[in-house]
C-alpha cells in the first residue's frame, strides 16, 4: 500500500502499511472523509512525520486525539493551525514554558516550529470526526502509533519522551528507558495541570539532556 508520508518514515514503517489492520484502517478513514467532516484535513494526517523526519527525531510528545473543532487540528498533537485561539491544554503548556524558561507566550499555537527542530508531536489517533471526541479510537491508529514509538525506541538513542497523563504514560510503556530519557507528568489540561504539570520543568530538562548528549537544544 502506498502511503503519502515522509520518505524516511516510509522506509521505517513500510512493513506496517501492508498489514491487514492498516488496510482496514485506511479503508475506514477514506470512507469517513468521503461521507463526514473529519479532522485534520486529509493532506495533514501525517503532518507530524512530514515536518520531523525519522533521522531528526530528538523529542517525542505523545497526545491522544486531534482537536475536533473547526479549523483547529493540523496533524500535530497539542498544535493548532495558524491564527486559531490556543486551546486550554496548549495555553498551559505555554505557561509552563514561560515559567520554566522565562520565555513569553507566543502568539501562534502552530507547533510546526517545534517539529522542524526534531520534536515528533504524535497523537495516538491521527483522525477524528468533527465534534466527536474519540470517534476514531480503536480503529487501528493506536496499533500504528505504538509501532512508531517502538521503532523510535529501538532504532534510535538519546531521545526524550514527554509523557503527560495516564494515557500517554501507558502508551509509552514500550519505550526503553535505559537508552532514552522518559519524563512523566500529569496532563496539561485544566483538570490536571495543577497536580504536577505546572512545575515539571520538562522543557529545561529536555534541553539539558540533549546538550549533554551533544545535540542541539530545542527553541521552545
């Protein structure tokens, strides 16, 4: 099966695309886009990979679902399209960066600037029906993104994994913590950010680790 995804990822994941579950998943997704309003736009389903080639991955942030409101999702977890108001979780991420690194909160919530520096912004589920959170869960995306995490863990070293919330931490159980840095905190949503996401200092810790491994830090 030919999948429009960045070439280095295609090489790493090519065996996955021919598996029965993935073919069933793609048939489901194509039908959903043909008959319903689905986010992100079809051309941005693999946007996180397109902006962050496999060889460039230094940090992985694990999300759950794309945003399901009009014009929000752009294929990167926690990120929104240019000019879109920051959702609450993203607001809290920027607040923590401000507190951790002393940086002003940016006007743009489009995190492609992070992806272009080697931050893989990976949602567990890559598509969602409009206004129906979780509507594309358990269709096969989770199996695919588990494989993505496995490939990064197995084939690379010195990657920082940021696992926010119980869902991301469970999904990240596959990661080899002996060769990577795994940082965990509560989810940045308003329901849990005050339980330990605020003050986690994951962004400075990430940069410190990358620097000690001879890698360029991230401009958050």
